[in-house]
């Protein structure tokens, strides 16, 4: 009588302690033999109202002249980094001397890790959407506010740079090292040290990173803390289709390698009463908006002078 009770107590304690690690994506809910909590059941702050990702309606984004250029530091340094299959994504550990500043951020932020989201459908793997359109993948470079940056757990504790990925006609050589490493980490918990490479290798050219969207949101995985300043760049990373599909083909959610890691994407969340800001008005709006601005002004001047 005693043993089963003790075992039961242990099992309950284990499942209690494990609650957050039991979260999973919708595709795992549909395919899983065992229970896991899909996005609708995620705990923490996940059911609150300032969540991510969102659909960005580009012509409603408010122009903010404070959203200047970023300065990236350590992004171009070649480093052999640890990459792991963490059961939800592929994650590359980054060093605290990789930092960002500027970009309308209040202070310096230090990189902690980067990871990606993807699908086998090339229009279904990004978390954010632009005017309802989703992309093949999305890469998140996660940064923490530096120690001098003020209060912990503030709304701006974390700054995530989000890069949308679309299919391109050429192999992207900057991604070769990461894609090759996927072969060595098929199962959750596995890790490997990658060949030396830099973050710059993964990104669009720096002069194309002036245009971005900014809003206040959350982590897109439990516990969905509402402490993230989001930056979603307009310029897309281009990867060859084979490179995009390698993520779904080589990685698995489970030890048994039954369920391919794919569609590791949280559903879109409501914007609610938040605003999305943009660093620069879309160029194509200028010819329309300039006369539209000038005409009323001229009319006003004429009416008041005459
Ligand atoms: C990497 O994998 C090894 C071997 O499985 C393991 O001992 C180690 O703890 C892992 N390292 C990290 C940082 O996860
Ligand atoms: C897109 O991905 C979601 C999971 O993120 C899935 O539920 C949905 O069926 C997919 N849509 C298509 C058209 O494949
Ligand atoms: Zn992410």
C-alpha cells in the first residue's frame, strides 16, 4: 500500500515541477501519444493581452523618428558556438560581449541566444506576419538589458531582433555552418559546437537594417513574459529551399524521432490597444502622401491669406 502511494506522490511532484517543460506546439498536440499543453493552454502570462507574435498592418504603423539605426557590436566576430536541439527549436548560445545599442532602445542589450521558427510550408513558418502574409522562417536574436540598464523585469527587459526568412534562388553561404550542424543534433537535448562563424554571416547587409517595426510584446514561448521590446526588420533573409527544409527534415521534437520538428510557431495574438511603430514610412507611400499633405496646407494658407 505504501509503495504505490509514494510512487504516486513522486509522479505528482514530478509533473508539478515539470509544468512549464510540458508545453508544446499545436502540431505536437495533434500527434502526441502523451499529454502536452498546446498554445491555448499555455500558462504563465500567455493568456494576457500584450502578447506576441502579431500581424503587423504596415500602413497603420506609426512613424517614429526616434527609431534610428542600430549599432551592432561583436556581431562580426567569428566564434565557435554551441548549438542545441532544445526540444522546441534549434538554439545557438551567444556571448554577453555581443551587444546592440541604438535602434530606439533605451540602453545597451547583451545577446543571450538565437533560435528559429519554421515550417515545411514556405508561407507558414514565421511567427510574425506582415499585412497577413507569413514567411518561410523567422530568426530571433534574444538580448537582455545590460546590468546598468535599470530595473529587472521591466517591460523592456528583453530585446528580440526578428528576421523574416523567405525562399531565395541561391544557397546562402552564411547559413551553411548552421545547416550542417543540424545533422548532429536530431534529438532533443543534443548539442554540438559549430564551426566558427559570425552573426553577420546570417543577417542581411547592415545598410538594409534601417527599416524596421517596433512594438511592445512578449516571449512567444511559455511563460510568455510581457517584457519584450520587439524589432521586426523589413528586409528578409533569403535561403535556398533546401536550406529551409533541412530544419524540418533533420530535427525531431522527440527522442524516438517520430515527429519531425516543424511548425514550431505560436499562433498570432491580438494587437489590442497597442501601437506598432515604424522607423521609416514605406518608400512607395511618399509620392502619394507628399501631395496629400501639401494640398490641405496650401488650401489652408490660401484661404487664410486671401
Ligand atoms: C551537451 O551534450 C552533452 C552530452 O550529451 C551534455 O553532457 C552536456 O550537458 C550538453 N551541454 C549543454 C550545454 O546542454
Ligand atoms: C500552418 O501552420 C499551422 C501551425 O503553425 C497549422 O496549424 C496550419 O495547418 C498550417 N497551415 C497550412 C496551410 O499548412
Ligand atoms: Zn522565438
